[in-house]
C-alpha cells in the first residue's frame, strides 16, 4: 500500500473511534452541563492548538512538505488556540466569553476546512512522509477538534433557541 493510500485511510478512519467515543462518553456529559461549562470544556481542548506551530519547525516536518500547507495549518491552529485561551480567561465575563467562543470556533473550523482543502490541492497524501512527527496531528487530533467544533456550534444554537440544557 502506498503512503498516500495509508494517509487517506488514516484521515478517514480517524473520525470513527472519536465519533464512537464522543457519542458514548463525551456528548452525554456535555449536553447535561450548563452552556457556559460545556463551552468551557470544549475551549480547554482547543486551547492546546498552539501546538500546531510545530508545522513550522524544520526537522519536525520534512523539507519537501508542500510549502503552502504548513503556514496556514500552523497559524490557523495558533490563532484558534489563543482565542480559546482568551475565552477561558474571560469565563467570568459572559459578555466577553461568548463572542470569544464563537470566534475560536469559527476560526478553528475555517482552519481545519482550509487545511483539508490545502491538503487536497497540494497533494498532501503524496507527501505523507514529509509530515514527519506531525503525522499524528491530522490523523488523531484533527477529527476530535472538528467533532467538538460541530458540538460547540450545536450547543450555541441550542442556547440561542433557549432549549433546556438537558435536551
């Protein structure tokens, strides 16, 4: 099997265990929390996205990683992580917290969708070996990030509609 095929399989299958785990363990708890606490939990996970800057470190990724991929992925993750940290710092001030929750989720989804787009356009699977130590990020970490962004938007919409927290 080629490295490109293996990466594509990994990218697709990365969602399966996270969806199973999310549906069985995370979602039941999140939907019972008060809206601010549920978003706080999601923001905590996303606050670690500063780690995406690792895409910019020579030697961590290979020299032949397509040039257009790393900067967008790194800075998108970094911006999302900083916004999530700001949201966590502002949790006591709902007027600041909620816009930051929306911001980190919008920036985070744009980052991940943009990374998938750039990955396709730049033939990232054809350069799978150039991901080096960062290979685990799109395969193991990104699926959970995307799933929690979807959950965050759902919870935001439910809050806006005034549905009870245990619905």
